C-alpha cells in the first residue's frame, strides 16, 4: 500500500429528514384532508345561509305588500285586499274589481298562513295576523292593526 500526502476525506450523510426543506407525503395528505374538511364546512354553511336569506326576504316582502295595500287604499280611495292562498303558498293585492297587482309565491322551504286582509280608504283594515314559517320552525308574525291598518313584524 502506498502512502499519500493527504488523508482520505470522509463525507457525512444525514440519516434524518428533520433538516430537509421538503414535505413528506404524509404531511401533504394531512394538509389536504384538513383543507377539504374546512371547504365542506364552508359550503354547508353557505347553503344554510342562503335558505335563511330567502326566508327573511319573503317575510320582508309580505310585510311590504301589506304596507303597500294600505297606501294604495288611502291614495286611491278604494278598498284593497291582501289575498292569501295557503294551498298555493302565495299572496297578492287586488281591489274590489278583481284587478290583481303582482302575485308572489313563497319559496319551497316556507309556508304562509293567515286570512285575507281588507284595507279601507280611511286607513283602517279588517286586521289580522299572517304567519310565515320555515321547515326548521322559525316564524315571522305580521300583525295588522284593525284601527290604523298598519302592519308590524314580530319574530325578527
């Protein structure tokens, strides 16, 4: 064997991956699983929020229809009827000559209950209560004052 002037160089190799800058496959799978779970929760929440928005919007529309009926009766000096069709889940305004103003239907997830309300030219009405209920049991009650003819929403 021959002697050399320089000793042999030793190379150190790492046996642990703790110092590497990459990710393991297991780490990537865990991150993707958590991301998918978070996305599912967000999508489910958006669906529920959409139903709640439709329900609130329908309650607002029924209330506005009652206000509009009173205003038309006052301004045009004629009786206006807020008709409720529970079977078709719809409502509309009409006068004594059966002239209908915009028929509106409540979305599938809710139901409208109540009796027709007549608004008189002096501002009063027959009064009554309209109830809008969704599948989860939440309700809006629209009370119409018989003396003043003004609607008020309860259950917001």
